[in-house]
C-alpha cells in the first residue's frame, strides 16, 4: 500500500486543520491510545451512519483512554455542517459539536501519505475517494492495528472496541486472545511461555486442550485482572 504504515512502526506526526482548529497529531494524542478513522467524504450515507455510531460510543473509547479523531477529504466548513446531520441522525440536537475532531484533507495529502485512498471508488470529478481506514495507535505512538475497509462497506465499531480491549490486555499481560474473544472470557497462554513458568504466572490455573497431535500447545487461563 503506497504511503502505508506497517504494524509496529512509529505513526507519522503531522499538523492538520480540524473542526477544533489546527492540531499536531502526536500532541493531540498525548499519553493516551489513539484511533484515527477515515471517511470517503462528507454528506454521504454510510459515513453518516458510521460517525453517528462513533459519537454514541465516544464514552466507551474514553473509558479505555482512547482519543478519537476522524478524517474526511472535505473542508472544515463542510465538516461542521455535516456534524449537524450526524447529530440529527442520532436524534440529538443538530449542533456542530462532536465528541472528537474531524481532520480536513481537501488536497488528499494525508490520505496519500497514510495509504488511505480507494482506487476503485471515485468522486464526481474522477478522483479516488478515501477508503475506510482504522488505525489504532499505542501511547508510545506505534501502530498497533490497521483495518482497511472499501468505501462501499461500513465498519463495525463494536468489533473495533473489542480489538482495543484485546490490544490493551495483551500489552500489559503475557497472554493472547482467541477467536471471537470478549472481555471476561478465557485467554490463551502463548506457546513461548514454558509450562513451569506458566504455572507460576497464572495462579488461577492453566488448562490444556487435548488435540490429536498431542503437542499441548492450546493452553487456556482466566483473563488477568
């Protein structure tokens, strides 16, 4: 992906005009986690539903110490007008204020730099629109996760919160999360943790799933608190 960022790399710092004024991205994030999610453009139906959902879930992101910021290729003026539609979609007062800023990227400079353009979806002038990117950035400014949806498919923000829960858990504890894991469910002991060490670390106990290979690599334990 030209201009894209790989997992584990430092996420680029940049200055940008937003609905709350000019920001420096790293400064905006501070010591928190961050999520940057992009949109094809303002006043489009799928994007409006997505940002409406993001507004409703803003308290959940805040609870997880995640600072939210969106990006669309239109102007700040358009973003502010669109924000009224987004609040109205949620059946709230149609104000210009959202619980997070929206970056203006009318020249697509950030979209190109961050590898966000969708080559298959074009606007009325024939220019590629921004894909639905999701970037999760850790407090040390490293890219922890990226998801790239085409412009035609809306995101699942419940899944994004689930992923953040997994990322934050596995950043502080020596565990990994299995398929469809949700907070409170059992987690997996990584294969590189020896059996003796695992029994010392995970005082709640370790259970091994018996498989035909007999290798004993699928070990579960209670989620650390």
